[in-house]
C-alpha cells in the first residue's frame, strides 16, 4: 500500500519553505495594503453627498392656429394650409449660457446667419448649432428663438421668419 506524499515529507521541509517564503509574503502583504489604500486617514476626507436635485419638469403643448371653414359652421375649425403648429415648452430648470460659435464664410450675400440656441429634448437641454439659411422672401427678417423666465419656470419661444 502506498503512503500519501505528505507522510513521506519530513517535518523540516514546511518550516524551511516558510522561512524562505516569509520575506516574499511580507513584501506581497505590504504591497496589497499599499494598493488597497488601507492607510487610515482622518475624517476630514469624508464629505456628505449633496441633496438630490429637484426633478426637472417640462410641459409641452402644441397649438395649431386655425380659421373657420365657413360662417355656417362657426364652431368647426381646421388648420389652413401652411399654418405652422406652435410648440410651447415650459421648463423649471434655467437654460445654460449660450455657446460661442465659429461663423463660417457666408455662402452668398442673400444668406442669413441663424445663431445657435438651446432647445429642450428628451428631458434635457440640447444645443442647436447656428447655420446659414436663405430667407423665404427678400424682405423676411429672422426672429431668433429665446427663453423667457416666467416666475420659477422658463418658457421657450421658437424662432421664425417675419
């Protein structure tokens, strides 16, 4: 019958191995403590988290400007062809400051630069970059989009050609 390997080893071998490996184990332990950051520091590094921000609420409504179809049906209205729908966005969070933009060379003398602005999409502000655009008519003037504070909220007015 065979004897297990542990029975065949002399008791001096584990002690010999422990003495040879102890400096290596000590270095590894010190390295682990150093890397894991187990050094104790004062309580000054502890900072409580700020309270969570109040959830931002946005209200979006769509208004269609309509005209009566006929005098016989004064209660019935339909949008006229070319009448744009107007979105009203009201947000409880102030818009960020406008971003600086690089205005590229004007493509033609008729093109008008429409500056960038912040809009509200997917429950957050999103920057709409400025660009060159041709006015619909020679006498058209661009009225830039804007945010106006109304009490504790901010209302967005879309830009349009006047």
